[in-house]
C-alpha cells in the first residue's frame, strides 16, 4: 500500500487534512452467487487481489487518523451481494463520501465485461445506481461536505457525461462563494496524462481510433459535458480536481488551467489543505 502525503495550497483560512482513495475493485462472492458467477469473480480477482487487504488498511488508517475519506469510485468491480455488503460496512466504518465509478453500474448478468453488454448496462445505469446507493446508504452521484470553509464536492462523470441536474447542484454550491475541491471518477483530459490517452473525460477523438466503436461511443462526451469540462477548467472557485480511473498516480499542478490529482490503485493520498 502506498501512502502519499502532500500539501495543497489554496489559501484556506484553517488548514485540514483529508484522505483520497480510488479503484478498490471488490470481486467477492458468497452463497447467493452461481458457480459461473464465482468463476468470473475468481478470474477478475487475479487483477485485483489486493482489494480486501486495501479495504482493511484504509479502515485502520481512517480510524487512526480521524481524517475525512473521499473515494472516487470503482469500489466494486461488478455488483454482487457480498461486494455491496462489504462496501456498506466500509461506508459505515469510515463515514466516507464517494462518487460512482463506471464499475459501480456494471451488473455483468452474463458474467463478463463485453461490448455486447454495453447498451443494456447503460440502459439500466440509473436503476443500478439506485440499487447501489440504497445498499451503501449514500448518494454516489452528487454529494458535498464542508470542512473548514472548503466544499469537498463529489460529482458523477462515470459514463463520460455530467448531467444538467448535477451541474446545477455544483453551481449551487459554487454560489456560496467558498473554495471547492472537486472529486470525480474520470479525470479531465490533459496533455500531461501520458499513457492511456483514451481514458480521460472529453479526450480528443483521435485517441479513440483504435477503440471498438461501442467503446468509442461510450467515451464520447455529450455537448453539455464538453461545456461543463470547460466550466470546471476555468472556475475560479474550483481549486483542484481529484479523480481515479487511470489506476496510476499522477499530479498535474500548475501545468493546465485546472490542477488535477489522480490517485491510483493500492494508494492512500493524505492531503493537507492550507
Ligand atoms: Fe477502475
């Protein structure tokens, strides 16, 4: 587990520290799951064998430090009753706030991540996220927690789009005039993201040329989201955007019109805001 400690200078009146984690990717099953489901989970677990120990490490770290925890999604790799149960306990133990990742709405009824399931997955996205929110007991599409006069805002961009409704909520927080740290699963596109250029939000279409057409379509933001990305980049009150999705750590500070901190797997960022 990597612990990365850093300081973020936004000129806040009273310094505070928070923790940021992302992409835990739980792959647990129990007696409610079929053999095929268990085999699928076991195969996925090969890539995410760390997830349970990560959960326990973070729980201990939060208990030890008492810092606020923010999770930028993909806590579940796909939905199982056991994953939801673990996530619910994790929310209860840590009191975290979270924005959904793209994996929170992959039900995987056919026990696979496959192009042929993309349409159905997206069609059922809202109802799937309703189910996840009910199980976890938190809103994973929009939430805000104020610490020492700074608003920590989680917003859903997990399907490469941000809704008008969530944008209005962000603007309402902004109207309060306090600085904002914005948390979302998918980072804003930046030339300083040097690998997996096709993953960020509002990435130029040239990066999708080798993608399956359905994946390219999935990653193409609508007009409103392109506008919101510009808005976020130039908002004087949004001081930094925190995200995950890329599975590696990256800091883009003082290089673009908006600062970004991307948190990878197996990592706790401990950020002191001054
Ligand atoms: Fe992920």
